[in-house]
């Protein structure tokens, strides 16, 4: 029996799913869901209690339960994608393969290799836009070039938006391949361990949070943000669903969703950006090679309470409030003059919601070298940030238990001195 295969990657849901809706409503062949635990990705993860791997595994178990109710299942394999596909074409009579497009450099290379193999087998391989509202070069300037500044991009994004762009994509539950439950590797089979599932945020964001998002999103001590970043990263919620809600609820939240598209588009057009500054002259800055300072930053022992609270929140929960992400990144790149790529890699290792496009975009923004970045002379003052966003030290005390005691460390650098050093170093590097 001929089947179509939908290969899940960062689109882990069975509802409001464009590629799945198209495949299940096609009617020509039933759809077999597939997920591959990619050893090219997993083998480089040093922490075998990685929250993201556990999150994916748990999500797949939930999806499989949904599919079992429908009389279907999900095929879950572990290995190199091309090798898995070579075995699958021997096991199944595959007519076509559908995927949601992924814009990261590795994903592009992986998909090209799989596409070439499937073509050799006369099997079609079709990508679909689903994890963003606008992709690649859909939003461009009048001259056809891509936007490097957010505000005009967002204006064009909003002007181009129609109901069709965020309409629900309805999946046909009768279109799945009927099969008995298929086996799935355990975390242990893949060399990983379970983590604390209590750290995983819920998929539901309340109307109240969205209604007050613009008022509370910068206050790290309260639940003022949606916490949807991890779900958008793995596709456990639909971007269209959030756009539908944001359009009727909160313009500020909608703008944050547009930033996500902006960073995905930027990475697509600049695959070198994880390693090179988008503003190339910033690669001339002479960074400090100071392992002691970097370790203090990683461990939340800089002597700057709001910075330290943020790093400890990250280390213990896999999450950091967005306002604090900006501050900690600014502190590393400006106060400590440590290369933004060091910080980007540390966040990539620790963040449950790690997304390459957003992470690189955020770090280049903080370092002043990215698209629409903060100018190099904008240096966050950790003390005034504290006064403005955590005046009662509620957030700080939650994570820095020794705050306000003799045990708390002194600042590892003086703010005024560090600021002047950063201004001089940046100015010299940029101007050659």
C-alpha cells in the first residue's frame, strides 16, 4: 500500500498544521507520521539530562497517544536522517514526503541531502511554510532586498498580512495511515535521562496575560510573559493561533511574534551569522580572553544582582526572562568585553527554548553588531535596570539567596570603568 510520510521536526503537533492539513486532505494516500532523533544533533550534546531532548520525547509520546485514538501511530527512529530514509524506502512503499521548512544552516544541508536521495528513488519531497507567517523573501524592500531594520519590516509585515496568513489549517484525522502502535526508542536507549518536567511551561497562555502583556512583560518577578517561546521553537503551538489572539488582544505581543519572523528571515539570508557579525567591522573588536570573568558570568557570581539572578534562573530552570536576557548579554559583551559568540553558545546549551535565529539575533543585537542592533554606545546600567524593573529585589532574592549578606561577592568590574573601556574598545575596533 502506498503511503505519504510527514516528517516532523520542529512542528510537533497534530492541529492547525499546514503541511499535515494538506497531506491528510489530499486523499491520494494515507499519511504516516515520522520523527527522527537526529544523531548529528544529539551526539554533540554533552549534557545527557538535556531538558530539550526530554521535552521532545514527552511531546512525541503525547502525539502518539492522540494518533493511537485515531487508529494510527507515529514512526520514531534514531540515527542519521539520510541513513534512516534509506532504510524506510526498503520498509514502506512511499509515494511522497512532506516537511515544514526549516531555515537554519544545518537543516538546509540535511534537507538537501534527503531531497537528493528521495529524488533518486522517484519520491517527491515537499516543503511547506508553517512555523512562521512570512518566510525567506516574502517581505522585502522596494528594491527587492531583505530588511535589516525591524520597524520598516514590521510595517510591511502588517501591511501584507491577510486572514489567509493566519487562518487555521484543519487536519483531517481520517487521513492518517491505519496501523498498530509502533515502537519508539526510550531516552535511555539514546543515552539520555529524564529531567524535571515541572520546568516545562504549559501550552496555554491566559487572556489576562496577553491583555496586560505590554504593562508587565519587563517585570521579571511576575508572570507577565506568555512563555510560548519553547512551544514556538518545537511547534507544539501554532504561530497562527498566537497571531489570531494577538491581533485581537495586544499589539505589543504581536510585535514580538513579528520579531521572531524577522530573525528567521535574517538567519535564512545570512547563514554565516552564528559565527560572523552582520556588521562586519564589529569583527575587528579586540575581545578579552578572560576565562575567570566568563565563569563568574556563567555561574551568576558577577556581583551585579540582576545579572546574577538571571544567570542562576537560566542554570536552574532552563529559562531566562527576556528583559534579563538583554541585560546579561549586554553585561558580557560590554562590561566584560567578552565575545558575544561565547555567550551565544552558553545560552544555546542551557535554554529550553533555544532557537538559533532568535539567539544569534538577540546576541548580535546586544553586542551592537547585528541587524537593527542597539548602538555600541548603548550600555545597560545594571543598577538603573535594577531600580526600574526589580526595585524591591523580589526577582533577585528568588535566585540570589545570599543577596544582602556578607557572603555575596563584590562586583568583578567597576561599572563606570567598564563602560569607558567598552566605549573606547568598540570605537577603536569599528573605526580601525
